[in-house]
């Protein structure tokens, strides 16, 4: 729940900053791509951490 609220807060803040003219579309695209990559990497690391509790040799 906290993750969803935090993500939506960041998303709507970026939209607000773009509408105000503080960010251009290229910066917004970079922010979104970096955020998605960090999210995917975090999910994979969490998956490996969870998997290591079932497999002792990892």
C-alpha cells in the first residue's frame, strides 16, 4: 500500500512539474525510464533474496 502511494505521488509530482514547465518531455522520459529500471532491479533482487531462503546454496 505504501509502495503504491509513494509511486503514485512521484508520478503525479512529475506530471505537475511538467505541466508547470519545470521539466521538459525528455527529462520526464529519463526519470520514468530510470525509475522503471530501478523498480525492475529491486524486484529481481528481492526475488533472489526470497529464493535464497528456499535454496541454501545461493
